[in-house]
C-alpha cells in the first residue's frame, strides 16, 4: 500500500478552506457545504455560466451538434483540473470552483470577439480582457441576492479568476491591488491554465478531425507522440476503424498530458523547495508545470492546430466576419446609448458609455448577438 506522500505528493501545499480570507460581505457558515463548495454552486447557478452553452469555442453553432461550445469546454477543463488536484492532494473544491468560473467572462465568438472588444476599448485608452470581465460579472452583474451585489465569492476564488493565467506585479492596475500583487496564486489556481491547455489541445484536435480539417496521416507525420501512440494501437487492435484508433490515441494523449502536469508540478515543487502555501506564493516561478515530455507534446499539438485548424481559411473568414459585426454593433449602440436596454442605460450614470456598451456586448451569447445585429440593421 502506498504512503500518503506517494498518493498525495503535494498535500502539504493544499489550500485549506479554514485559511480563506473570506467574503466581502460576511455570511453565516452553511451546515453541510464549505465556502468553496458554495462558490462552486453559485457559479453553476449563475446566468453567466448558463450562457456559455451558446458561446463559440472554436467552431460556431450550427456546423455540427458534436463540436464543443464554451460550456462543454468548461466541463472538460473542470474534469481535468479536479482530477489533477485530487492526484496531488490539493483542494479539489477550490480547484473546481476556479475551473467552472474561468471562462464566464468570454464574449460571443470566442477570441475573435475578445480581440475586437479590446480594439474598440483601446480607442478610449482602455482594454478588454475576459478574466477581468469575469470578475466584474461575478462581483457585480449577477444579481441574485438581496443582501449583497454579485455572488459574494471568497477571496481565493476571486483572486484565482484574476491570476490563474497571469501574474500581478507590484504597482499594477489599482483595480487589482487587493489581490496580493507580487505574490503568486495558490497551486489550485495555477493548475487551471494548464488544465485549460490540455482540454483545448485535445478537444480541438477531436473537433478538427470531425470537421475534416486534416487527416490522420497529416497528424501522424507532424506530431511524433501521436504517431508513436497510433502505431502501437494499430498493432494492438488490427482492423479497428481509423476513427476509433484516432479516438483511442487522443485519449492516450490526454492521459500523457495530465500525468505530465502531475509529475511536472511535483518536480517543480521539489526544485523550488516549497513546503506550504506561503512558499508557493513566494516561489518566484509557478509550481504548476509540465514535465519536459508533456511540454513538448503540448507545443507540438499547438503548432499542428495552428497550421491545420485555427488558421484554416474558413475559420479565418468566420472570425473576420464576427469581428466586423461586433465593431458595427458597438458603434450602433455608442452612437445612441438609448438603444440599450433600460438597466444598461441606468448604468450610464456611473460608467462611461463605451464601457457600458462593451459590457452589454460581452455578455451576449452568439445567438443573442445575431438577433440584436439583425434587429439593429433590419436584416431578415
């Protein structure tokens, strides 16, 4: 039987719920859910989370019933992140809450939408970032409680939303000054970005294959790790259909990447000689990391997807069209803010018009955006 240090090798770095800095607005404890479990449930029941069902991941809705959307992607990230946290001995509830929240700030049309909103905001000396927007959504826009604005999430979940994919330096934007700039987030938050990478690298491979954007021979030639695994499976299951062998190979790659994240994080913790959560925060470099082999595989998959999926002419054209429509609708509302819904018009008292317009568009699903666009420009 394995020892606890072998089965839960980074348990000493686990963020313990009793160490939480709490909520902005104090609440009585729940009889059978800890604070991070309550955060998880509040995120799942939020409108912003539900809207992910109709937001693009890579392929727009209507091309296939089987392609991922932003919600199914989030579920896959959460599964990978929670599995990794459990294997390392970390706080699974905190990890799960962060994974579920990591994309709620995404606007319609995936990264094309985010980039276009950022371009629009730059005209006014401001910016748009989906992580920052996620925090604003969950802190203020979700109105479900009489006693406080937003979801009143714990400090650690709010910090992780801001810092899971970037580090805050001292002297950063005052908006983030409360989130311990100069210190890294707990390891649970650090896992999210790499779990996200594992999920989209393998899922986009699956969707790209289903969308006939490349062939298995293309992939075997380009990614050595895929070729090796595919060849082994061919020998193990002679006569199996190509699509089944492809799925088996992708499944193995997920396992290699998750195992690489677990092993790489253990190695990094040993190199940094971190012994507790405070050590993780002050390590100077992130503890969550891949082994060398997993890192090479992830890089190879990214390169292949860039060349064969993300920059395929059909997707480039779709992104350009989406960005152009967002720019048009942004200008339409900015020219006459009274066209906005009444509750957004009221926001004009406290916010600049361009910020309110940006918030409104960022909250739209792909489908609602298209309905607004058609109504605005009277398109049948």
